[in-house]
C-alpha cells in the first residue's frame, strides 16, 4: 500500500513529525514499512515556463526552436518534441539544473542553434512509466493550466513529497486505504482523524426515474448502493488529484474514472461507473453467470465464465464481473453523458475464487478478497458524488438506491484487564487499556473490573479477547514490554543431533568457511550436468505435483550441484577466493511410485577454490573437524570411478570399514 505523506496529513495532524520519527513509531506499532521514497529529491532548477514562440530549425527538419518565458528571462530551447504549441505551460530545466538519474543540463548548440535548458517529459521528471497519464506518455509534459512562471515544478505538481510503502497483512484490510493508515497514525501519535464528510450542494430529479436495482444473489452481494450523475463532462482530472493517484501507484485516466479510483484509495471501497445509456432497461441485475458465458472485460480480453461467478448485468446482458472488472460494453467514454455509480460489497471468498479462475487480479478484487466493510459503501458513493460536483464533472441526481438486506452489526467483546496483563507481563490499569482501545476508535465500558468493548465493523480481524492483547501491546509499545521468563518448570533443550550440527557449524566457521543455504528444489537436468549414471539411485527423485517451473520441479538427492552453482556464481563475480559449506537435507523416496514421505537425510558438503587451496588444505579441514568430533583412525582410499569427480584426484574417507565421505580436488581451468 503506497501512502503519499501529504495525502495522509490531510486527515491526521502529524505535520510536526519528522519522517524518521514516523518510520520508527509505525514500525514499533506493528505497521511494517517496506520503503520510503522521496519524490522530487533529484529535481533541481526545474521551473514552470510558457512557450511564447515556435519556429522550425533552419538546419534540421525534425527539430523546433522555441522561445520559453520563465519569468526571469526568455530562453531559446531546441527540441524534437512534436506535441508543443504556443501558449502552453510546461516544465523547463534550466542550464545547471539536474534531473533524476544524476542528469545535468548545460547550455549547448544543436545543429548550430543555441539551446539554453530543456523542456521535460513525464519520464524526465521521474514519474514512473506505469502511472503516467495516457495523454502525457509521449512528448513534453503539458501543464493543465496557467501557473506562475518560474515556480518550482515540484510545488506545482505536488511532487516534493514522501511516499511510504506499507506491507499490509491479509488480516488488516481496513489498512488498504489512506483513511485506514490515518487511523493507525492517529492511534500511534494520540491524534484525531478528520474524516471526509461529503456534502452535495445541488441535487436534481429523482433517481427512481433513472435506474433500478435487482440483487438475485444476496449471499455473495451483501450490499449494493447506486447513485446517478447526469450532464457528465469527461475530461482530465485536476493536477492535485492526478498527483495523488500517481504517487499512490495508479494511472490517471479521466475525471470520472479518477474519482472512483481516488475514493477507493481514500476509503478502501472500490467503485465502478457505468455509462447509464448503455444499460438495457436502465437496470442493474446482480446474478450469477451462465456456464461458459462469454464476456469482454475493459482490458479488451474475452473471458469464459463459470456459473459460480457473480456478474453485474443490465436487463439483457452482463456489463461487469462483480468486484473484479467492468465490461467494455459499458465503459466511460468522452461521449458519456449519464453514469450509474456502483458502490457495492461482495463476498470475499467468491471474489477470490473468481479472480483466481480468470487469472485477473485488480485493485478492486485485491480489496474485496480480503474483506471490505459494507457499512462504508454509502459514504464512498456520496464522497465520489461530492468530488464529481466539485470538479464540475456532472450533476448529481437526488436519491440513493441501496439494497442492504442484512446490515453488519458491531461486535461486543468482554476483555479482562488482569488476563491482558498476565499475557503481556505488564501492570496496566483498566483505565489505561480503555484509553488505548478508544484511540483505536473502539467504544469501551467498564463493568465490574472488566471492559466491554464495542468493535467497529471495519475491524473484521478482532474476533475474541486475545485479539485485544495484541492491539494493546502494539499501541502501548512492544519496546516498553518487560522481559520475563516463561512460566512453568519445563525448559526446552536441543537434541543430540542439533547439538552436533551446531558444533559442526561452529568448527567450520572457525576454520574460515561460510555456511550457505540453497533451495531443496532443483531441475531434472541438474543430474545430467554432474554425469549421474542412468541406473543410479540418485535419479529416483521426488517430483512436485505443482512446481513453479521446470527448474524447480524435483527434490534434490545430492548437494553437489547446489554447491557448484554457488562457487561458479562467485567466480563469475570475480571473487578471488571462496570457502563454503552446506549442512542440508537430501530427499530419497522409499519407493516408486511414491506412496509415503521420502527419507530426509542430512548431508555435509564443503566447497572451496582460490590461491593456495588444494587437496591437502581440504584434507586438513576434514581432519580438524573429525578430531573435534572425536572421530579418529580414518583412511583415505583412492577412488577412480566416481561419476562427478576427476579420476586420480578423488579419495573415499573410510572409518571402521564404513565409507563416511569423499574428498576431491582439481586444478582450475
């Protein structure tokens, strides 16, 4: 979840917090941060300019010479862009300025004409390709309106901002929104969340004259809210909205689609807009698909449906796959004049199954499959209508169509403070726990030294008393919890095998070897690479039923290839010397075809190369290891016929008539 910091601050007052403090406090409260990116940091001397004149380059057919006013002066800039025109406002990097990637701009000449600076494209401004608006993908980035000349482009675009990437666990779908993370910030920093309170100034007509809703499958469609907007004007959304969407990882499309995406990111409720004039009977029917029914989604792909998939249809045909993606036959275009806005809630299991079967995962489906609070559907619809009205993109029809047969109710759970303290090793009072839970927007009543907590419906992860223990611990601060010993008389201990393994690792580390860990899954071709005979038991492998690929489709029966790959990788990276060992398992099936779990056998493999490393160095390490393990009187018998090793440079290690290992060495070529 990408959270632009300025957007977050619009709902919770954390202006005084430095980014390092925010990072630390979020981490300690259980919100894992994967990355913090500072947008605009690499831009220097990039300002707003206005094109006042354009003429052809006298010495190049494909170049233009433009006069650009940047307030302090009028620059002459030579460009190959074809999308510019006189009067446009554009970003200009001045001579001496910098662009992302360390690119410095200097004065120069192109085909004999002086060029003082450079007009910037979206890519040159550092905007990621996947979020550049379609109309801005080619050529110079054209600003959508007049701005003060010479202004820092970062201020105009809102690009001087931190974006925090949070790792949201599946049990916290409420955090897949800016408001959700604002609630977390408010709890951590003892602030209040300033929620959007949608207000629509001018409504007209009656929604029942425009559309109707029929929900045939109320089990998988828990709620369906619809609003209608007329006199729609489809055009690019304002710069502030485009910036917030791009920094949150979403490509701006047009004002209507952008509003639906904006509200989804803001509140966590996916929305969809249908062109009402394309809906037969001006009606929405929520039903299951017919088996093998064909449907073309917005991405232009025709998909074959199953009868378990929930569909959004009009009176005659499907117009969207519920919770996943709309249809090409009802998309918003520049000709759209009336839209039906959908704000619905679908069963998470059904959306997850549909998305997986179709191989189609979207921002909407990723939220629905984790669970969305049905009680925010109406708020989201009204918020979208408010924004559409504010942008002048349409007129809102009075009234709401809301099918919600079984409203989700808040849960009440009893919490025992003494039980919480016993589990956490704390001595918090009931009042302190009450204050922590109230910071998480839970209503708390004290009843006979116990707390009766009303859980808001957006916290679907809180089901029983023990869940409050975690909430209290993380907001109180994991770093403040005292260290205590586990209760009980029994203490854990390592087995003899584990003790021996630890001893082996410590000895080899002390001898200068590094432990490596490699995958147990390998390619069937790997056995050919080390010339394992066709009749060798090592070719009796455990094959995976659902491998990620052919390269990881069987369980290994030897560690040799893994070690060779590691050593080869180090050689290719010009590492002069490497000493490694792996203490890992090989997997030998008891029978073929496999009817039982294979035998997991631990093996130790040493691998080395470099200046001064030969057979005697290897033998010395092995003998030092044996001595520390009280293994003595080993013999080294020449081995002439091993499939993988050089004949004459290989020896079997014999102890009490048992072959316990093998050592081999060869010169580097």
